[in-house]
């Protein structure tokens, strides 16, 4: 669905997470590693050139701001506001590319369009995917997260990355997130099992804040450095994963492309938005054929009371049923599915 940049003026930061106990806990939760000093160096350099830099958030329901009583009180907005306070003479544009319930596998495919391809310099990518990753196959998840990191590092070697863990410390996903963070010298912050409330968002922002303040002090007047690209950890990291539009497929008669969505707008959630160019088929049977080169393929769209199931055939193989119709839902929700891998 459509995603818009969010431009905000520096404003007051909610201070409810700033007591001594919370600060001490936040310090313990931080693995600084390479830190975020380059974020502030890129901001300073962009400011000298009179252009803004951007921060991109990839995450789930928490990053999306669910549970916050208003936008300014979600952890994402609080974190961006604190960076603006620490670098008041520079422009910073925030991009929220969060998808509730989606983890590293989908993020690897979205990295090209949501993070890499943009004219503004990237100062920071915040990756909050561990909460959705426990259900992921660990081998596939590792390859996806490493592919996401490698895509960003190749295209924007000066940008910093930050992993945020908004899930219980014993979550199995944190272990392999940390393997990748250690290998690529990426800072990480464990915020714990964060409730989707104003207090939960404030607690998450408070956990990140000490790292921001320390990194701003370390940045000094230095120019941005280029992060080295380490050798891959996984045998086949998903560093070539891409999202492509349905227009790339060939359609049999019966499919209608570029249709306006006429669905009742009450069924939409902000996570999906109103699609302006919809692929429609009113009868079963007609095929859509996509020719691709790669070892995996999937789909990404919206599922709910007005969607349908799919059948797929890979390389002339047998037809396989893929369930994505969700009649019990009251709204459309983003959903991605694997069609085949190991090809």
C-alpha cells in the first residue's frame, strides 16, 4: 500500500521513561557495538549541504504505533524527536515502513523499495523485527535478516543500523538476530516484552535514548565513515530479494489490471491504506504467469473478507493450494506468503 514520508518539527519528548531506574535498565539493555555516531555525522554533513537526511523504520505493530493514544507518543516518533533534539540544525525525514505481523522474511524483499532506492541520504535504519520472527523458520529468517543488512550496507555504507527487540529476552529469534548484529557490528537494544500502550512506547524509547546520546557525543566533527561489508554468515543470504509489481506478469483473459478499489472503506486499516491499482479476477480459473530467476518466490498483498485463495504451479509442477482468504476478519490486513523456495 502507499507509504508517505512524515515531516515533523522538533517537539517535546515524553519524559515518563526518564527516571533513574528506567535509565539504569536501559543501559543494561544496550549492546552498543559500532554505535550510532555515523548517524549524527551523516546528519551534520546533510545539514551543511542544506538538505535533509532520512531515518527508516522497519518493524511490526509497535513500530507502526499501535496502542499509542496519539502518533507523537509512539516509540518511533519519540525516537525521531530525540534525534532531532540532539541534532537541531539538521533536517531529518522519517519514513515508517512497518507492517504489523511481518518479520525478516518479508523485510528482505521490501528492502530495495523501502530502504535502498531513495534520493535522500540514509542516516539510520531501525529494524524491529524480532517480535514477529519466532514463528519463522530460523534458517530462512537468518538468511532474510542478513540479506536485509547486506542490501542496506551495499547501497548506503555510511548509514547506521539499529536492531530493536520488543519481545521477551528469551525469544529464540533474539539469538540469531544477535549473531548477525555481532557479525556486522550493529548496535542492538532489548526493550523487553513491550505492551502496546503509551507507557510501553515510552519504555521502548527510553531504552534507546542512552545509545543516541552517547553516539551523538562520540560523533564529534568527524566526517561519516563507510561501514565495511563483512563476509556472509549464511550460505545464501537474501541480498538479491526484490518486490515487483503484479504488472510484470502475463494474464489470461478474465484478469483486470489497474482497477479502482471499490471496497467499503470501513474495512480498511491504516496498515493497508486504500489501494489505487487493484488486480481483480471475478471467476476462478484464469492464470497469471510470472517469469523470474531466483531460488524463492512469494506473494505480498492484503488478506481479508474480500480476498481469495491462490493456487500456484512452479516450473510446470503440480498445482498447490495457498490459503489467503480470511472471511472472519472485519478488515483487510497485510499478508505475505511463501510460494516456493529451494529452487
